[in-house]
């Protein structure tokens, strides 16, 4: 049990405000971002975007980005102004992976503490373990979680490209009050007009 008086510290690279992931207030307003509501993505050559929708609620629950022979699934969450969520989230993820029969280790990565996990693949894909990296960054009043799969889970060159993609994301927390750990709402991107 943790001491409720202790504020969990924020876990983010020291240069987050200048190198990303960015808060909406820090983003370059002239860049042509794809607006997905809670996050904005900077388009780049070879990037494919997928929206992951929850069956029952039809709510978009994650954004999947396919890039550099890798996948990056991202989710933005509301966080308290004072503290962060990544330290606590890592413990929960570690327990979940182990409960599913996977292996997981915590390590220091380019973005701070991360989890390197071998997770069981879905039954439809055979029974082998798949490598995944869980990354997270605490921003001002938000927390951005990423799951990296494919080449970037083990290949340093692909990893650098996907980490750069993660750091280019802009989180749009909005001013509305939200309980910590609530998913910041995501939406379909607007279809580009003829402008």
C-alpha cells in the first residue's frame, strides 16, 4: 500500500517540453497535424494510422501507428496536475504481463524507465511470445502511454525512428475536469477539404 500523502513524481525526459511529446500549449501551431481529439499526429512518409475502437461503446480507445516495420499504440490519459501516473502504471502492466504468462523486465530506455516484455501472442497467431516495449511519459495534467511492437522492440535503428514518432505527438488535454486515469477522448480525423 502506498502512502496517500506522497505525490507520485512525474516520469519524463528533462527535455520533454522542447523535444516532446508536447502539450498542446507547446506545439508549433503552423505544423500540419492530424487532429485526433486527445492527440495530434504529425504526418510523415511511410506512416499508417489506425483507430482502435471498443466494440460495445464504439468509442475510440487507442491510436495505432505503423511505421519503420513497427507498431506504436498510443493512449492519452488525464493525470493530476501535481503528480504522474507512469510509475504506478508500470507496476500494473508488469503484473498483467506476468499474469498472462509473459516475461517482463524494467529498464532505463531513451525516454526514461520502460518495460521490455515478452507477451503471449493471441491464439489466432500461434502460441509464441511477442516482444513489446511499454513506454510512458507524464506531461502537464496528462500521461501518454505507448506500446511498441515489431522491429522497434529490438532493433535500435527502428526503435530510434519510433521513439522520434512518439516524441512528435501532441497531447490535447483540454480544460474540462477529468478524473485521473480517464482516457482523454479521441475522435476520427476530419477529412481534408479542398483548401
